[in-house]
């Protein structure tokens, strides 16, 4: 689609410099030892850009393959010199009420961070802002802290999505109690599918942060431990919430099915009661509508009023029987 | 909402002193080395109070963030000098039959405990009472024991809630056997949701106590091990009970659905039997109500009595058939 | 309720002495170094007895608390000098078909065992008998072996209960295949609840025996390992059987629901077939029962016989259709 | 029942000797140091035989208890000098389509294997054959290899049973798609119960082989590792297959229930359509069958043909409505 | 069936040589120390070929047994000198919409790889191509890398199958929302069975790769770790996707059942409403069709119009009642 955009941000306590490139140039890998460099690659359609960059920095061929393949599960790989992380950013499509994901690959080196996005978006803007503030914490800390802020901002989206899910659940619940309808069932099903998809893209991240904490003693300073544990706690919370949502949805489904069958029963009861009351009465009416020449009841002057009384009696007995059975 | 309340209690074997502050003052962090200090912060709306306190004691920024964010899962973090714990106190709203939670953050230092509550409540009163008793065990032991009593009192609420759940289950069971009704289904659903919510706030605490036992050798004396294991056992018991409650609720749902379908069947049986008995009879009545000029049965003097006998016969055969099929 | 009963049994290879006390006396803790002492406390209503005993032997306050609180999960705690175990004995109430539990606390010291029961019962009688036999194995071995026989006898009750459950399952199965009835559903539900309750009281025991085996090298001799593993295997077997029972119950529930819906279908089929056969016939009868002055069919001498033939034809076609659809 | 049979087979590379005994004699424990001895005890009704043997070889009393108690889960116990294994052989009863189990206990010593069966059967015959072959592998290897062949032959039966289950599943599936019937439900339920029972007797064997591999360095040579791992893989495969069978059965149950409810719906649809078409028509017929003196329609010469047209119209509209609703 | 085909490929950086054999010859095991040898055995019907090869290379008899037995779960076995792996290649039968598997056994030695296939197929063609390219990576690396490419190509098929499953799910979903039909249920069931089968053949591979990574330090170079981890990640992704598919299928089943029951309810509602409206009206019509001599209503000139009004009134009340109940 669009052309791949290359942007390089160098910063330290005192200043920050932003440069844009049209193709990978040698100077991109020449990092000022006193600065932190953030290389942003937006759009991964141009394979040459990725391969040139990989050649410059000496990345393993599998890394480049993973960056280009967006149909990838989140993963973490430690390659000594650098650490490679693939994450999924969640995107909420409000029209279709469907969640999608976008792949973001991150490479952390000693003095640099490289991010690869499927396309340009505004997700990194808050971090740009923080870098531009002269005395912001990002400016004072290393590349590992930049990576933390990136992870944090990606994970935060999951928290927002989780809240959207919770709101949707409450919305469906309200409708459910009011009036069960087949549309609600479709909403429940859609929600369940969404949760399965989201869980798939967040679940492995827990293990990723875990490994990152344990294995990356070289690239991350000791202070980072608390920050990584904080992210780990967030993911734990999201996973837990998603699990709870699934449990609640199962409950809602039971409630829906029961409500529908309950309503059905109410309808059936009315049918049964009206039918069973009138069936014997109708039979009697039909009976005395027969055209036999010799039906003595028809000629008796008491025939008609007695029949009416009999019919009333039958109706009353029927209704009392239903009352006793608690069907009315 | 309300103003944040700051209360400081110093105690040792011989005496206890209670002071209230309007804002964080330097002397709050100056702890008498022979005394234990309990700092109580009620209401976390005033961010300045939290930040000033954090600055005084040198707490990590993530700790302050966690205290202020009440939408937090229970967590435990050991920061060398101090240990930070976030718990959820359960609150039972008897009107709506819904459980809520309130966040309580606890910080344990060598000689002090700091507690943060969302608002003032009477949950700590029993501990105040125990501190006021001259020879109470709290007065003779360290800050770690004070923390234990705080944990213990928060966990105890879960036990009470669990009992409330068990009572609710028995109540619903009784109603269920008596008469299945859609209201019961809503109660079951509500109960299930409540259990999911409670479990979410108690489940991580198990791991917290576990970590606390293993990692906090500096801040907790050896004697504390038995106390912590005791709390651990309580949480285990609560979790187990909640799990059992869920299993029982699943069983109740099956019972409800089956009871409803059973009742439905009874109704349908009556409809079927009455219908099937009368349908052929009504047909016969209708048949001889036809106005053909030449229907010999109508003119025969035996027509009418024979038809009546035939109808009785059909009814008897039908009923015998149903009896044989065990539908009656 | 009743007064707490205190009984002390001293034994060695040569003799055994049984003494009863009305209150805790100092000599209870003075154990003859050549003998094994078994202290039996029946009834835990008298708090003084428990506290006096705890003071004499120097038990931790949490131990006394746990003994008195019968609403306790099984637990194991090793306190160096002694080991504390809480178990649940199962009691089968044959009238209500409900299982209950009674708490039994056990303390194992170097030369003594103390047992606490909620009330006197005959569960320990087989052990009394074994102690009275001059050359019984109990008499020749240490306090740890006495504890083993106690554990063994408590666990054995679970095996018996498990067999009762299996028999109940087979009973319900037989009824189920014969005739599905709402009563069976209540039995299934009750059984499921019972299994949940029993599992709750036996499940933690596995871990208890495990810990006991690993941690108690001081109080238990090496020979005990095989005996403890034997108990462990029994508990494993019980747990497994309970799990299987639950699976079978789930299957029975499905079978019940399907049988009911199957019966329902049979009824509905009869209704449908009779209705659908007679509805068109009744319509025809009604049709020629109309009183229009000018209905040529009524006046035709062939009208009546042709109609009868038509009706028979319709009935035959209907029945053939149902036969083809395999509804008959 | 029958008398316990005692058979002793001694073998080495050069020869094999088979002896039968009526009771345990001292020479049974006197093993030629150059030969491997296999002692076969068939029938465990004669307790004396077991106890005498146990006394001769110095087995732990718990071992003898376990051999005699056939209501036992599979177990493994390493007693230094010897290793004790309890397994369950599966027996397929083709008439009742029910699986049963028979307990086989095995004791492995340095130069001997003892097997205990509930009764004589032909399961060991292939091994007898292999021992009788002069250059068979069994003859050249130690007691541990004999044990392996015994384990292998017992586990092989499970594989055969698993295949029987798979065939049964396919048989039921075929019937299910053809015509859902309550008998199929009973078959499914029976199959599920059988799988639960089989799984109970094979599941613990995995752990047994695992322990055997790890702990028995003295009694088993290094070469045995591959053989044991091979058995382990077989058990893994069986367990996995059983788990899959359960999943498939769950699916079949869903399919059955849905097929039944689908058929039910078809029947109901026919009832509904015929009823709803004829109900208004029958009403009209009944209406003009009324005997009011003054009903102008009856006297009009167009009354009858117009009514017929009206009835046809109503029927057509009804059918079109159902077509639109896709009920036809 | 067909004759076993033997093909030997020797390659190094400079050249590659392909030879075909009709039977196993001694030179097959004489590997040029500077080259990598790939021995391809297609068709395992000829037991002699396998046994001769096993004898030449000194393979364990269990290895040969496993190669010949195609009813095998995936397995991994490390035999010091060589490593033995059994995998299942998935084959998609597009006509029956059923997945099948073919067994591929692989043996990795220091300088050689041997592959055994059930029959010749084109799965290895891409690897042949890569070997024929002069500067391909395969040509420059060891036997371990050849094994990696083989594993990779087998696992890749699972990814394709997983995509086929996802497409099938979406296809069924679309049909499901449009119109629930019993055919869809059969598709869902078939899909579920397929997933169970696929999962069975891919699930153990995860553990295999894991073991391979840990245990095979001798046969695999350090560089291989990244490649193996890459395969591990793919398997993880497949397993995860299969699990998700199963969850989605469960949801679809619920949706199907609910849709069917929903449609059923719609039909029943129509039946009920039409029935209950007309039943009282038909009764009235029947009532005034009776032939009593003395029915004053029939003679009154207002009888007929009043009855018509009454009937309209009853119909309106009925319909209003249903509207209020939200059945219309």
C-alpha cells in the first residue's frame, strides 16, 4: 500500500533530534554513544527496507521473517546483542463491534530501540510528547525504559478494550432481563469470539514479560525489574478479567436459553388451558348439533338450559384443576 | 469527596499515642526507634497527601500510582526497605444482594505500617481496641504482627461473605424444590456473578501471602511464619468454598432447567390426552351434523344410541392406551 | 452439650494402663519415657480443658484456636516439637441420605499422641482393642505408628462412603433406564452435592500426608514411610473414585434429560398424528354441516358415500406420509 | 473358588525347567544364582500361600495386604530388595459390551519375578512360548526384561480395547446420522462409563512407569530405560486416545440431542401448519352451520360459492405466509 | 503395495550427488566425512529394507518397530549416537472434508539424516530444490539444519490446515446466521472430530521439540537453538489456534441450538395465537349449531348480529392480551 516511513529520534537529557529517511542509510546504525536512538519503521510492505536494516544491524534471518509475517503470535527471542519482541496492538472497530489486531515488532539493543508497525498510527504520540518534554523521565533513562513505555502503551489498550467488553456485557445483561431476543444471542456469540481473539493475542505476552525479566540481565538495568513486574501485573489483570468475562458470558447464555424456554412455557400454558377448557365444551356443542331424528334431549324443554349449566360446570372444574396444579 | 484523614498511632508495651494531622508533616516519618508507628490514611482523593508521604518515605513512583488507582488487582511488591501490598475488602450490599469491594493498600516498614483506605470505615476498630488494651499481644510485638492483624481482619470478611453465599444457596435450593420460577434463575445468575467477582479479588491473595512468606525475611520475624500460614489456610479454605459454590450453582441450574421442562411436560401431557381423546369424538359429532339428505344412520332409531356407545368405547380405548404408555 | 471427657492410655510391650480424668492435671504431661501415651479428649465444649492442656504442653495459640473451631478445612502444621493435624471424619446419615463430617484434631509428639473429637464415638474402638492385645503391632511400635492407625481408621471411612456412593449411582441408573422421574433428578442433585462436600474434606488430606512424609523426619521413624505412602495411595484412590463418580453423574444427568425429552417427543408425536389426521376430516364434516340453502352436494344421492370415501382416502394418505417420515 | 496354583519357571541361555507346587515350599526361595526364576501364583483365594511366600521372601505386610485386596488402584512401591507393582488387566465382555478388570501383582527381585493373578488365564502364554524358544531374547536377559515383557503384554490389551472403543464410536456415529433413537443414548452412556473405568485403571500406570524408571537403578539395567520409555509412550498414547474418545462422545451426545430436537421440530411444524390452515376454515364452516333463523348469507344463492372461494383464499394466504417464513 | 524406494543424496558446499538403490547395500552406511548424507526410504512395506538398514547403522530394535508401526503417536527418542523422531504429516482430503495423517520417521546422525515415509509424495520437493541451489543455506550447514528444514516443512502443513479450519468455521458461521439446518450440525460435528484428530498428532510435537532442544547437545550445533525455537513457536501457535477453534465451535453449537429453538418458538407462537383466538369462536359457532328445539337466541332477530359482534369482541380482546404479553 503506502510507502514505508523511516524516522529516527536521538535523545539525551539535553536535547532530541528527529530525522526522516526515504531509505535505509548507513548512518542509521551509527549511534552516538551518549544518546538513545529510537528507529521507527511504519509500514512493512517494502521488504528492502527491512532487509537493509537487518543487514546493517546484523539481525538473524528469522527475525526479519517474523517482522514481515503479520500472521504471527506474540513472541520473545533473546539474541545476545539484542532482544526481539512481537506484540499485537488491539484495535476496536466501533461500527462492526469487532476487535482487530495490528502487529508491532520491537527490537531492543544496548543504546537503541527499533519499532516496526504495519502502518503509521497515533499510538506512539504520547511517547513523542514525553520525549519532547525537557525533564521527562524518558529523557533521563536508557533504551530499556523507552521499551518499557512502548510496552506499557500497547498493553494499556488492552485495559481499555477490557472495559469496553465489560460495558458490552452489562448492556447485554440489561436487554436480556428485559426481553430475550435472538439478536442478543448473536451479540453474545460475537462477544465470545472477540474475547477468544483478544485472549489469543494477550495471553502469550505474560510469558514474554516473564522471560524478558529473567533472561535479559545485559540489556535491562536492575531498576527495570519493577517496571516489568508492573506490566506483568497489568497483563495478569487483563487475562483474569477476560476469563471472568467468559464465565459471565456462559452464565448469560444459560440465562438467555432459560428465559426463552420460560417464555415458551408461558405461551404453551395459555394454549393448553384454553384448548383443554374448550375442547370438551366444543365436543358437547357438536354432539347436540347432530341430525339424528331421535335425540330426546333436543326435544326436552330442559335440554338446553341443562346443557348450558353442564358446560359452565365443566369449565369451572377445569379451571379449578389448573389452579390446583399451579398452572394458572 | 471528603477530605483525606491522617491519623498516626505510636505504641509500645507501656503506652500508645494517637495524633491526627491535616496534612503530611515531616515528623510523620520520624519514628521513635522504641515504638511501632501505624499511619492511617483514609480517603485517597487528595493526591498531594499521598505524594508528600511518598516523598517523605522515599516510595517508588509505581507504589503511589497503585495506591491511587483503585481499579487494581490485589498485588504484592517487595522493595527492600519496605513491602507494598494491595488488597480488596469485600462489602456486602444487603439491599441489592450484590457484593462490592474497597481497596486497602498496606506498606510495611521495619518499624511502621501505613494503611490507605478509600474512605474511613469501622473495619480497623477491633485493632484499635486491641492496641488500647495494655497487655494485648499487638502491643508486645513488632510492625509485622500489626500487619498480620490487618490482613487477618480483611480476610475474615471473606469468610463471612462465603457464609452469606452458602446461606443464599440453601435459600435458593429450598425455593427451587418447591416451585421453579424465572426469578430463581435471576438469583442464580446474580449469585454466580458475585462469586466470580469475589474470587477475582481473593484468588491472587493466596500467591501474595506465599511470596510474602518466602521473600520477606528481613521485615518479618520467624514467629510470623505460623501466622502467615494461618492466613494462607484461610484463603485456601475460602477459595475452595467458592469453587464448591460454583459447582453447586451449576447443579442448581441443571435442576432448575429440568424442573421447568418437567412441569412443561406435565402440562403438555394434559393437553395431549384431552385433545387426543376428544378429537375423534368431535369428528364423529361433526360427521353426524352434516346435512346430507340421504344419511341412513340418522334415520335409524338405533343410530343415536349406537353412536353414544361407540364414542364411550373410543374414549375408553384411548385412556387404556395412555395408561399402558404410562402417560397417565 | 456434654462434659468433655479426658482419657489417658499408657502402653508398652508389657502392659497398658487406662486412666480417666475430670480436668486437666499436671501428671497428664509427665510421660513415662519407656511408654507411649495416648491422650483422648472427647467433646471440645469445655474451652478450659483445651487451654489447660495447651498450656501444659506449650502448644501455640493458633493450634488451640484450630482445635476449637470445627468449621475448619483439614490442615497440617509442623511445630518442631510436635505436629498438628486436623482431619474430617465422614458420617453417613442413612435417613436423609446426606453425609456429614466431624472434626478430629491430632497432635503427635515424640512419645505421645493427643486426639480431640467433637464428641465421644466408637470410631477408636478397633484401636483400643488392638492396644489391649498383648502382642499387637501397636504395642511394639512408637507414637508415630499409633498416629498411623488413627489416620488409617479415619481414611477407611471414606472408602466405605465411596462404596455407598457407587451403590447409590447404580441404584439411580437402574431407575433411570426404567422410568425417568423428577425424583431421580433430585437424587442426582443431592448425590452431586454430597460428593462436593466429601471431596472438600478429603482433597487437602493428600497434601497433608505428603508434607508429613517429607517434613517430619524427627517424629516419624523411617519404617513409617511405607505406612504413610499406603495412606496416600488410599486417598488418591478415593479422590479418583469421587472424580469418576462426578463424571458418571454428569452422564446420568444427560441421560435423564434426554430420556425425559424422548418421552415428551413420543407424546407430542401421538398428539400431532391424531390431530393432523382428524383436522381435515373434521373440517369436511363441518363444511357439509353448513346450512346454505343451495348446496348441490347435499342433495345428490352420491354426496354422502363419496364424502366417506374421500375421508378414508385423506386418512390413508396422511398415515402413509407419517410412515414415510418414520414418525410412526 | 478354585485352588491356588503355584508354578515355578527357571531359565537361562541353555535351558528352562518348569515345576508345579501344591503349597509354598522352602526351595521356592532358593534361586540358582545363574538362572532367572519366574514364580507364578494363580488364584489368590488361599491366603496361606500368599503369607507363606511373603514370609519366605521377607515381604512387607503391606505388600501381602495389597496382593490380596483386589479392589486396589494400580500402584508401585520400591522396597530396596524388591519392587512391587499392582496393575489392572482389562477384560472385554463382548456380550454385555462392558469392560472389566483383573488385578495382576508383580514383584521384581534381583534374580526373580513373582506374578499374582486372580485366576489362571492365557494372558502369559506368549511369554511362555518365548521362554521355550532356545535363542529368544528373554532367555538371554535378566529378570528386569522378563518384567518388561509382562508389563508390555498387559498394556497391549489396553491398546486392543482402545481400538474396540474406536470401532464402537464409529458404529454409534453411523446409527446416529441414520436415525436418532433412545437406544443410541444408552450406548453412548455405557461407552462413557466404560471409558471412565478403563481410564481409572490405566491412568496411574503412567506415573508408575515413570517412578520405576527413575528409582529402580539397582534392579533394572541401563538397557531397560528404552524399553520402559517405550511402555510409557504406549500408555501416553492410550490415555490420549481415551481422552479423545471422551471428547468425541461429548460431541456425539450434542449431535444426538440436536437430531432429536430437530426431528421434534419437523413434527411440530407439520402439526402447526395443518392446524393453522384448517382452524379458520373450520370456524367458517361451523359459523355457517349455526341455526339462526335469520342468516341472510345462507339464503343468498351466491353465499355458498363465495364462501368456498373465501376458504381457498385463506388457505393460500396461510401457505404463502409459511413459505415466506421458511417453515415449509 | 508398491516397492520400497531407496534414494541417497550426498551434498556439501561444492556439489551434490543423488543415487537410487533397489536394496540396502553396505555403501549406504559409508558416509564421506566431508559431506552430509540424506537417505530417503519411501514405502515401508518391505520389512527387509528397514531391517537391513537398521543392522547397517546399528539401530535399536524398538526403533525399527516404531518405524514399521504407523499407528503410532509422535515420539522422540535420543539414543546417544543418533536421535529418532516420529511425526505425523497432515493430509487434507478435500472431497470428504476429512483430515488424514501420514507417518514420517526421521533419524538424525552426526553426518546423516534418514527419512521414512509411508509412500512417495511431493512434500520433500522444496527441499530437493534448495539442495540443488549451489549457494543455498542447506548446502552450507550440517545434518541438523537438514533435519530442521524437514521438521519445518512438515509443521508448515499444519498451519495451512489450521487456515482451512478457520475458513470452514467462517463458512459455517455464515450459514448458521442465515438459516439453521441439521446439515450444519453435522458439519460442526465433523469439524470438531477433525480438530481432535489433528490436535492428537501435533500436540506431542511440542514436547518433542522441547526435549530435542534440551537433550541433543551433541548432534545439534548451538545455532540450531533459534531454528528449533522457531518451530516450537509455530507449534505453539497451531495448538493455540486449534484450542480457539474448539472454543468457537462450542459457541457455534450453542448458537445453532438456540437458533433452532428460537425458530421452533416462533412456529409455536403462531399455532398458539391462531388456536387460542379461534377456539372460543369455534365453540360459539358450534354452540349455535345445536339442534335444541327451544333456543330463544336463534329465533330472536338480534341473535345473529349480536353473536357476530361478540365474536369480534372476543378476537380483539385475545389479540390485545397477546400484544400486552409481547407475544405478537
